[in-house]
DNA sequence: GTAGGGTTAG
């Protein structure tokens, strides 16, 4: 999961030296969203205050214009000021009049445009009524199409279809608009039904259908459509059809088809379009060829923020962190202003790499350029601070948001769960409900994991049942995985098995892995075997399963089985991911592997650990040697344990920093039981606060105790 | 009237 952290060292120096970051604010700041634009808020208040008044403000020249029968001008002014209701009032006064020469088409067109900007379905219906009532006006196809579009954009496909069916004259736009409405709503069968009936089809019709299929995760059908379009002589590929086809290929994914279209793009000169290039580059990335994606990216003449963000994001997805961060810095240098998508991508990379420094600078940068803070960038900030172990700043950011969205609440709840503060997590969940937000399936993962980390089994079960019974959601596979985790960590295996047997879906690997983990804690060999066997089938290449099962056998002293598992691993070429831990001291990241002797201060570290070991034993520490897989003598086992990567990192932290400095260590795997108990002793002996973030949560050791209360 | 990027946990 984790990268080779050794690279981070270079990243940091490069990143921190970067001119763009040297002037950044170093202290964390409140990230405050800008208040919503004044124009829209004033328009709504205007609508509200004016709705009951018969006519216009006395000082307005609207009255005058109306008197002079200059209705078009009057409505143009009103529309400009977004005074929609007043416009409608004028029209209502006109619809039964005999007035000739009123340019109704222009008037209704601007009115529909405004209505469209406001996405107001009620008003759309009123305008529609008005049009029908206006005897002096028969709507042309243009107005009808606008109405059609308005209905479908407002999500009212039934009204749209009624309007479509009522049209006495339809052009290709009418058909396309209706199809697009269906396709965007995911009603592909309806869309295709109309598509087939169309008298003629243009580029628009094809690309709408193709992207409709892509969006609904049906890339094969999308591509088939594209193929049949290519067979038609009357339609040529344009940038839209090509982009939709590329998106279909990315979803398959199939690099060979992509190459084909790449050639086509070059031949037809479509390569001058930014979006086409961007999709092309992204296609290569999604087909697993990141370097080709970069090749295309590097040859783009005009790279906008979307293109940069996509490329950066792909690097992060492939866990090529350095290249992603470097590209981000390059983007800043080239003068492109990142947007919330960019920030979210970068901040999430910081989260998973625990790069709080970088994240904090990005935060500073966000504040400085005051980017339009959509809440998902803010929620990425909350997530980042949580993941970096700085829940205090996470909560400050959260409280600085005027209206935190569901993702931010969820991040915070999950953050508290990870930090072993379940009561806080659950109280934020209750606060969220009070604030009127509806939790989604992810929120409940946070809630359930809070219960799991705290051993609140019955409370967790209660929440689990509330998902369907109280909140009207459906249980996902992840919810089941959480509840199995909850039960098996407390040794309630019978209930866990009952739930597994009654699940409506096939249990996934996370669920079996949780169960296996629980079996390890309780030495449940029989169930462990069942879980491991399934896991071997689902993901035969995952070393963790072999190691865990072997550890369970080792604890029970069944060494034959241990040896046989090790042999299977060798036969299948499964390699155990080495544990590594890292710690930052004076802006330098120091990485340690198990038994690592490559650090310049290795001798001091090992001497210190030996000394520590003696003092720990005096305090009553007993090495838990069952965490050592190998079938070796007790003394050797103890040695193996002493040099786990997190111990090396902690030891280095202690000798390299002044007394009393808190120590923060990150580990790529879960910390073992022996290290957990040893670190408790260490925190007391050296009188330091030691935080360890392992792959599943935070442990804050202080004065011989851990924040997780030994339950994790 | 059509095409491209992001998030929450395990």
C-alpha cells in the first residue's frame, strides 16, 4: 500500500525549496469559504419581497416602458436584474390582450433563459402555461426546444416528454434534447428508443448516446455505437464523439482501441482541442500506461487546470507520489491556478503519505489565493489533518466552514474513530443528524469503525441495524465487513458467522480479512482456516493472509503448518511486504525497515534499544514472542522483535530530539502486539508522548498507556 | 443542445 518512503526525503527538500512555497503561510489557517455571490442572493430576496406587490418600484422606468408598449425592453431589463416574477406579471397582463406586434418569441426566449439559470421548475411550468394561453403567439420549434431542455435540466423528464409529444413540429435539436435528458438521467432504454426513431442523426445524437452509456458503466455498448457511427458516411467524428469514445475505452480499458483512435485524432486534426488531448492522455493512464499519458501530456500546447489535475491525480492513483507532487509544483510554477479538484487530489496524497507539512503549505496556499472553496476541497483538508494525526487543526478547519457538507462531517467522524475517540465520533454523528444532514453509507463506516475501535459491540450493532431501519439505506458489503470486524474483535464469532451466512451479497475480501484478524486475537484456528481459504482464492497474491494464518499456527505452536504455509508462499512467489516506519526530525524524513542497519546513527540506536530493553524488563515488560513467525529459539525471537521498524524509528526519535519532545511515527503495516506493549513501557521510561499511526489507526502512548485502551 | 479532473472507511 505504502510507497518506498525513502523517496519522500527528496520530495521534501525539493518541495520546501520551491520558490512558490517559500512565501507561504506556515501556520495552519482557518479555511473560510467565501460567502455565496451577491447577485444570486439579491435576486432571491427580490423575488421574495416583490412577489406580492402588484407592480414595479415607483422609480423604475419599467412602468414607463410598459406604457409605451415597449414590452421587450421592459422584460429585458427585468431579466437582467433577475426579476423573474415581475416579468411574468407583465406577460400575464398581456396574454389575453389583442395587442399585435409584440415580439413574444424574443420575450419568452429571454425569460426561459433566466428561468434556466435559476433552474426553477415551478416558474418554468408557469411560463409554459402562459405560452399556451397566449392566443396571439404560436411557439416555434426554438421556444419549444428551450422549454424541453429546461424541463429535463430541472429533472422533470415527464413534463419534458409531454412537451416533446405535444410539439407539432420537431427538428433534430428537439430529438437531441430529449435524448440528452434521458441519457443524463440514466434512462438509456428510453433514450435509445428515441434515438432509433430519429429521422436523422448528427454528431450530437451519437455523442450523447455514447457518453450516456459510458456514464452508466456500459462502455462496451458505447464503443459499439461509436463503431456503427464510424460506418455511416453522413456523420463524421468530431471532438465530442471522439472524446466520448475515448472515455468508453478508458472504462473498458483497452489500450489497443485507444491507439487506434489516437491515430484517427492525429489524422483528422482533432488534436488541436484541449479536451480531446486531455481525454487522450487520461485514456492512456486508465489503460495502465502512465508514461504514455505523460508523453501525450508533455506534447500538449494548451494545458488547462483540468488537464494538469488529471495527470497529477493519475500519478497519485498509481502511488507515484513524487512525480505527482513534482508535477503539482511544476504546475504552480507555470502559472496555472489550481482549483478545488487539484487541491483535493494533492491533499489526499498528503493524507495517505502523512505529509502534514506539505498539506499545511497547500492549506496556506488555498487561503492565500482564496480559491472558490467548494466544500470538497475543505473536506479534503479535514481529512488530511485527521490522517496526519492533527485532529485539533482538523476540527478548527471544520468549525471555520460556514456549512460543512456531508463529506466533511464524515471525515471528522472517521477521524475521531481513527484516533480512538469514539464518544467524540458518535457525538459528532448525532450533531450532524441534528444539523439536518442525511448520512450516507460512508458515514456509517465511520460510525461503525468508531464502535469497533472502542469495543462498543452492542452500540455498533444498534447503529448497524439503524442503517436500514431508521435511515432507509441499504447495507453495503462494507457495512457487513465493519460489523464482522466489530464482532470478531470481541470474539463473538458465532454471531459473526450467523451474519455472514445470512448476508444478501457475497462477503468480500475486507470482511474475510477482518474475520481472520479477529481469529488471530482469539486463536480461533478453525474459523481462521475458513477465512484464509476464501482469501487465498480471492487474492492469492496477498502476503498478509499467509502471514496472519502462519502467525496463528505459530502462536499455537503448530510449526508444521507454519512451514507448509511458508512453502506455499515460496511456491506461489508471494513476497511479504516489508514493514517500514518513518519519522520526521528537523524536516528530514528518516525511514527504517525491520532490522535496518543503514541509518548513519545505527550504532547509537541499537545501543539505546538494548539499554531500553533492560529498563523495560525491570518495569515488568515481557516480550510477546508469539508475534514472531519464525520457528527459532526464544532468545532469537526476542531479538527479532526488538528491531521492528517502529521501535527503531522511536529510538532514533528519542536520541535525536531534546527531552520532552513528542514523537510521531508512521508505519505502513499494522503495529504488532509486542511493539504495542513495548511502546507503552517506552513512553513511560523516556517520559515522551509517542504517537504511532499504523495502517489502521492512531495510537497515542503516554505515561505507560495507549489511547486505544489496548483495543484495536 | 454534446466531451475531460476530486472526496469520506476497510
